């Protein structure tokens, strides 16, 4: 991926203070992009921005909740005052936990749907005015639960299925403005909070690796490299796609995740 460059490009990352989204933000920054991060926790945003700057990247950020359109509008104004129109918009804010439908409250279900599904809509709807037209690339970070039914994940399954449908509909609605909209679906990615919760020891990690046809967990770089590819001119005729980066694990079908 060394041939990819994003010099003079502006990248806005929602949910970019940790994990997969921060890995994506770091990859863009390393290739010359100016990166603006948002997340709910101002301390985590500050730490993420400081880390990107220490690595030589140009980065800024602010605290904003994707459930709050007014907060998003303020964040977009701050970002575009700094770097102008947005070339790449990454929407990756998410919430999750393991529980059966009967063990979760209606409010708990709503919380995940509000963050994942409504949050994605808010990020894209509020961000549209600030996107470069033509030329912008929008990338939603989805999950295998969008298309594989997963026990104890009814909230995430419902929300992420909606995220992928948002991707497809907006690819249709915004295509004539030269805006591409795609979904990226990471599988089991090592060194993330999700993996630490689902596989807290080496035995659990080995069981997880055994479910992946490539027999390894993914790396943050695997997802970041594909994100940059989808947002690059080389993918200029790709829109409305839902692309897995999972070592083939989603080919196994539905899963049975159990709370500890």
C-alpha cells in the first residue's frame, strides 16, 4: 500500500479515538492526510490526536456525540475551517455488548441502535454539506452481524444491517454528485477492545483463530489498508459496496456468541 498517498487530502473520522477507527486515521495521517477526529470522550480524543502528531501526522479533533446533530454540525464547522472540504468521511462510532433479547432492556437495545444506526445517518446527513463534490469518498464501518445472524447480538445485528442499507441507498442518492459511499466489514481484528472482551485468554484466542479460514486474526493494518484503497482514486468506480475484511470468517455463517 506504499503507493497510496493522500497528500493535501482532508479526512474526517467519527469514532476515531480508538481501535479500528484510530488505526484507519493513523494510516491516512501517515500518508499525508490532514485528519480530524471526533468521539464522545474529550480525553480520548486529545490522546489520539497527540499520538497522531507524535507520529508526524497533521491532526485535530473535538468531542462530539454522533447522536447529537448539533454537536456534529459544530465539529464539521471546526474541521472544515481548518482543512476545507472533506475528501474522505469515515463513520465508525459503535456500541455493543453481549446479551440475549430477553436479558436486555428496551432502552439497552435502543442505545446501540441510536449509536450505530442513527449515529451513522447523522454523521452522513450532517456531513453531506461539507463533502467535496465531486470526489468525496464516504466509508461506513459495519460488522458481520449485518448479514450473519448472531446469538446475543440482536441489537447489533439490527443496527448494522441498517448501516449497510444506508450505504446502498446513499450510494444511489449521492452518486450523481460524484460522492461514493461504501461499507467496510472488519472481522476478528486483534489488539482491539472487542477481541479482548470476546477472547480474554490464549485458549479463547485459539478457538477464534480456528473459525477463520486464513487461521489468523486480522491486524489493524489489514482494515486500514482496505479503507485507504476504497477511498482512493483507484476505487473510483466502486460505490454501494459492502466489503468484508475478515479472513473469510463470515463464510462460516451465523455465530453463537455467549456472555462470559
